[in-house]
């Protein structure tokens, strides 16, 4: 891949990019694309986020964007990052930096005008590729093109030092390998294994964000298996064990067979035993909705069938349960959860007194409606007549 230029990918023609790169004087080498957009374009993958590195100081970036009529938001200006919005296109613009000090969680940076110095502080060689916006020329100081061709995730410099600077790089190493990797880099693997306990110093939110992305990466099954064997999860999610990995593998097979997209919360539910789901969700500080889903995903599937399960547990919850139990979720795909076509007022109109009898009878009607496969309103009316008659008879005999 040596000597390559940036492909003419569709994202390069997004509205506003010409104005943005002109405002930052890309013609004289003051702005270059960097990171994921360059890496993914070279791999022929779709590009989502755009990052532009510049030698201009943050205040100069803001001034230049304003002069060009481009809106800017100081999203991380203390660390050199300004969000530019040009004709609706969003780009993160970051001034070249070097690390002054790091503690494994945060970095104190100083601004720079040295491109190689900026590249040297990045994590992996494939993420330290820069591209001229006009000519597409690739700038590569650390063998990133060669590693990209080999599908090898490799730290820039000494892996132990890079992990000491930011402990999250342990999880990022495995996540990037699960997404892009082929043969794993032995030096990186050894360092991540040796320093796994460093993860304990990180916030659980940062750990959760990386872990959930990793679980749905294309190579997640092999990488999660490797991570469990190497003890990577033990410091932060000790509930993940060999049994969980076996369930994870089975789930991935079931998802593929049913043509259901991989889902991070469902896959996490496979990795941890049901009795540990609540504790894991709380420790990782998942949202309330994700915690609830994690706990309910292993709730069993019953014997009413997938549509009944979909009605009672919701389609998403039912798909989770079926896949985790080795069932077939395909009847639920594209199915819309119906609404019971009768309410309590209709039962009162049939002579049932207001109160607990109405709720009890409505549940009985709903159970029969579900058991009969959700018949139309005419059949439900007949079921209602029958159930109301039984309720009235039971009241008279009590």
C-alpha cells in the first residue's frame, strides 16, 4: 500500500468540505484528514465521522471558520477540538498536539505545528494516517499502511508505554482487532495481558462504551474468546467466564442463522449468567432501559409460541429471549404487535360491574385472544360475551 493516495470516496464530496478545507488553508499544508476516515477509505469501508487535523491554533481555527461563514462549536477547545458545521456537514477539527503529561485516564496536551509529533501520540499505526484534502497524498510515519495491508493492529512505539498513557487502549486494541484484525500483534497482546489490571482505574462508563462496541464487531467471537482466556475481563467484569463465552458463541450462530443483526446488550446478556445481569448492568452504569433489557433477556420463552412471547415481552425482548434460548425468532421479524380490540368499558356495557371483575375478565379475554392467534374484533366480541357470562355466573354463585 506504500505510495497510495486517498480513494475518491463519496464522503469527500459532501457539501461544505471544499469551503472548510479552503478556510483552513489546506492548499498550503495546514489541514489534513486523519484517523478513521482515512483508514476506512483505504479499506473500502463506509465512512461516518470526519476528523481534520490542522496546524492552526484553536482560536485561529474559530476565527478562520467565522470569516468563511462556517459555524463552529467549541466542543473540546481546551484540548484543541472545534466542531465545524459547513453546509450541514459536521467535521471535528483538532489542532496538532503533543502530550505533556498522562496518568492513564487523562492527558494534558500542548498545541504543536509538528505533524509527526501529533501522529506519535495516537494509539495505533492504522489510526495515524493523514491525507491531503486536495491531492489525496497519504502521510505515514509509523508503518500504518503496511499494518493496514496486513490487517494488523499495532501500537505506535512501546505498547507498555502507550497503555500507561491511556489504559483504555487495552480494550481498544481488542476492539480494533475484532473489527479490522487478521493476525494479532504479539507485542500488543503481551502488553495488554500483562497490564489488564490497569483497566480498574478507568470509569465504568468508558469501559462499557468500548466493551459494547467490541461485542458487535465482525471478529467478536474469536476476540472475546481470546480475552477471556487471557484474563482481560477479570479486573472489570469478572462475571464473564468460559461458560459465558460458550453462550456468546451459540448466540452469534443463532443471530446469523436468523439473519438478525448482532446487538451489544443481547450479546452481553449471553456473556454473563442471568443471576449476575443486574450487578453487571449497575457496575457498567448502563441506562435504565439497557439494564432492564439485560436482566429480562434471559427470562425464558415459555410454551405459548414466539408471537405470544412477542406480545407479552415486546418484540425486541422476545427476539432476545428466543435467540438466547436457541429458539427461532423469525416469525417476529416484521411482525407488528397487535392491540386487544376491546376494553373495560365494553365489559361494563355487557353488565359487568366496575371493579376487580373487569380487570380479571379482561385478562381472561386477552389470554384466549393470544391463545387463538390474535383473531379479529368479531371473534373477540364472542369471547367477551362468554367470559362476561362466566364472571356474572361466578358472582351469583359466590
